[in-house]
């Protein structure tokens, strides 16, 4: 009896370890990076860009690249781009005009980019973060 319990415990432990090992492998297929530079035009339009790669099952819900620029304590959403999840690397570019709050000006800021899927399996779209990147960004004047 003890041998069976020990064997069952070993099988369960192996399953847990194998399951845990497969999570990073799946997560590794979804990557996102934001460029270290962006632009700000005279009308306040911020442009951020970078690359992404994703692989998600077809029909499991749309995937988007969302981005935010932070200056001080304020964050401003800078558009969203529909992502194509075919396993290949793609470029993304998000543009948005900041309205309200402190205007964004050229100089140092922080960028937050998120690869997010709206999972529709339950009928109610729920966001699932597939990958994220955040770091300092140098916002340069756009060539208007």
C-alpha cells in the first residue's frame, strides 16, 4: 500500500513539475518590446513603437498591443493596435493625442506596453496579459 501511495505521489509530483515547465514554454512564444525612443508632435500626439510575437489558438479572442506613456505620476494611454498572432515577429506603432492632465513634452518618460488578449470563451470578454514591457523612453520632437 505504501509503495502505491509513494508511486502515486511521484506521478502527481511529476505532473505538477511538467505542467509548471510547460507554462514558461508557452509564455515564451508571446513576447513584446517597446522601442527606447518615441516622438511628440507640436499638437501633443505621441508615437510609440516596438515589436511583438504571439501564438494563440485561433478563435480564442482578439489580441491587441496597448501602450501608455508616463510622465511623473500621470499616465496617458497611447492608442492600441490589433495584433496578428501567427508566431512571427511584427512591428507595432501606436499614436495618440494626449488630452487633459499635464501635456507630454519631449524628454525622458516611461513607456508601458502590453500584449493583451480579450478571452471570449466565457461569453464575457476578459483581458489576459500575454506579455509586457516597461522602461524609460526618450521622447523626441516629431518632424511635423
